[in-house]
C-alpha cells in the first residue's frame, strides 16, 4: 500500500497514507478538515466519509 491522492468532485482534497493495516486521511482542503488524521479501511470508505461530511454542511447538499 502506498499514498494515494483523494479527490472529491474532481478536486484533490487530501491523501491517504498507510498506517499499520489502515489508511490515514490527511486533509489538504478546509471543507474536509474534520476527517484529518482519521483512519479508514479503504479509499472507498474515505470517499463515503467525505461525501457524508460535505452533505452535512449547510448549503452543500444542493451541490451533490
């Protein structure tokens, strides 16, 4: 496993890096900072968490 760029709606929002047997998300955009340093089992799980977070932010659900 190696680091991987994570995009949301075509924009890079962070990277995941291996951390033991999981992936640690490193946020590079403010709107996903709540997920910074959280651990996930897969990149797909990161994408779902980003979608859920963005959709929970005021004014963002209309843009999905």
